[in-house]
C-alpha cells in the first residue's frame, strides 16, 4: 500500500530540492520517514503541524502499527493523537492524555487558522472588493467552524463544512461557491490546495 514518505536528497544536483513528500521517492532521495521526523518537518520545510500529523498516521498504519514503534515514537504518536484510545491507554493515563489533548487542540487550531489566512489572501487577491466581501459573508461561520473545531465536510464530520461550500455539495448544492458569478475551478482548487497544505 502506498503512503506519503519524507525523502531527503543525497545526490549531486544542486538544483534539486533538499526534501520531497511523495508515495514513491525520486532517485537519490532517501526515505527518512518516522514518527519523530513527521513532527519535525514543519521546522525545516513549508509544511505544517497537521500535514506532519497526517504523515505520521500514514507511517504508523503502513509500518506495522503502533506496536512496531519504538517507545519514544509511541509517546510522540500518543501525544499527537495519531492512534486510538486503546493504544494511548497503554502508556498514558486519562489525565495525561487530557493534558496532551489541550495542546493538540491548540496546535491544530493555530495550523487551520494559518491555512485559512493563506487561502483568504490567495482568493482576495484574485477577486474584486465586492466579490471578496460576498465570499467573506458566505464563509464567515464556515471558516470559524473549520478553524475552531476542524469541521471540513459533511461526509467526514456529519456537519456541513467549508469544503462542502467550496465544492457546491450537500446543503450548498444551490448556493455554494460554484453558484457565484466569480467562481472559477482554478480558484476553488487553489483554495482547497492551500487548506490541504499542498502549496
């Protein structure tokens, strides 16, 4: 099964990026993925905490699961809620988990807020003032749900979210982003790419 890996370049071509994130790494890129590295990548690349967490979950699920991790990596996985309750309970008490949960919530919110700020900047640059105002009004509650609570879409969260509005689905099939006169699929994909930390 394919999953995202962290590759570090060890070749001689100085034009190559030092790091890459791919399912199959290019030649001269060594796989340096592990739980620790996924939480370090935000310190030396343009990706953020939630991107790293998703990478760590993929690494765990595709490399033998929680039981195959070292003790240090198990602790990192638990502290960042990459594994379920039964695994978390093998090392940390409920009160310890609650302590890490509050940190996780805070880091996640900061990350989503940064993503939304970048998405707003991207789209507002491309729209007129009145179009930007219209978009702001339409997404005011949705972006707060996204930033504060991580609500993205109906299929994932059971509540209509920002992604539903962007795609014009669920309760937004008639009045989502695609219904706007200023809608452009490139704009939609650009926003989603930023929200997914793909650019």
